C-alpha cells in the first residue's frame, strides 16, 4: 500500500507541475508584460531598403515608450523581407511592392504603413543635366534605356545636343530582389527581371554608383536621393524629371523635384505617377498573435504617424490607416 500511495503522490505532483508550466506559458504569451506590468519582448524586422530608415526611427521611438521591448531592424531588399517573414526567421518583413498570390497562399499578412516613390537618378555631373531638367524624359524613353537599350547615348540619341555631350549611357539596376526594381520595371511595362544594366546591391549601392559616374543612370527610393536634413539632393546626385504628358518639356505642374517637400506633395496628390509611387508594407506570416507585435504595429498606425513626414515619407490617408488598424483587431 505504501508503494502505491507513493506512486499516486508522485503522479499528482507531476501533473500539478505540468499544469502550472502550461498555465504560466499561456499567461505569458497572452500578456507579454513583466511583473511591473510593462510591455516586454523582442521584435525582429528585415527587408526593403525603402522602409528601413523609417522602421529604424519607429523602433527607436517605440523603445523610448517601452524600454523593455527589444527591436532589431536590418535591410536586405523586399524579397529577403518576405522570405524571412514567411519562413519565421523574423517577425516582420519590410516590403516595398505588392504581395503576390503565391506569398498570400503561404500566409502573408500585410499592413500598409506609409508611401514613397522610386525616382530615376543620375550624377549631378551629367553632361546634359541642364537640358534634361528643361525637357525631362518620357516613360517611353526610359523604357528604351532600361529595357531595349535602343537609347544608349546621352547626346544625339536623347536630347540632341552637340558632340561634346556625347557619351554612352551606363545603366545601373538592382542585383537584389527588391521592391524598387519591381516597381520601376512595372512602371516601364515589365518587371525587375527585364531591367538591363550593371547589377548593384541595395539602394545605397545604386546611389553611390550614379554619383561616381557622370554617364550613369539608375533608380532610387526617394529617401536615398534627398537629404532628410536639408531636404535637397544629396551631393553628387540628381533626379531626371519625368515628362508625364509627353509634350517634350517639363511644365509647371511637372516641376516638383527641387526639394523633398515638393516631391512628397506630388506623390501625395498623384502628380507623380503610381507606379513608381507605391505603398510600403510590413508583412508577417499570418495575423500577428504576439501582443508586443500587435502593440508595435498599432502604435505605428496611430501615434507613430507623426514621424512619417519628418522622416521623408508620405502619410497614408486617415481612412487607409483606420482600415489597416482594423485588420489587427
């Protein structure tokens, strides 16, 4: 009898411990708060260069409010962001393009958080910069540079100036799977894979390549063309105005590239075409169940929006923000 009672007691003790551990684990997952009632946990983020600077700002400001929350943010391209999120390597992927059907089938859940645009960038030492600022460049001619290669000279092939401005156009494109490349390709009627040129990794890489090459052309998210401190172009870089109406000159309503504020206003009111303007997203695998993650995303869509414009991005309309916030409920 004593042996049977001992076994019964050990079984009850084991069951009690297991029940306690399960209850504790469930409670921790539900609240994600420490003994002082403060939010705590970890959030990992990777992906699009386009969203990276703003994501870092959001992370820094959120951690000031919730110092027990640790947030790691790394850039590597939109393709990496989606892959990392859907594989569970990170909590959130930063994406600067739309999510495709295959990604949705794998459980991609998106939250739109802001907007920006991809711009055609060149060196401020380009031999025909003055003419390009006056005449601009049409979507069709951009396609002949980036897709077919039919336009390959900055001189007579493009702006019809004298021989001293002749020079082969050196095209740069992104080597990483990215939203900027996908949206630029979509604007020109194709996709990123169709873009010709020397492959360069990342937004900073493209910007650096065109700065160093007076005959180069590439494309950049606007935060890599404009200095957030001065709201003017970074030294060494310039943007080719797009001749949207195709009349061979940059009209007053098309002349909005002088400062960051001007291009932001043009993106917001639709004067700059979309694409290459587009929404930026966070993506997770399924609807976030972690309260820390939900709190972070909810804060971004509400109080965190005050950092959008000052960081050089375009705020989404209030109705859009509310719609995204409702998706988290």
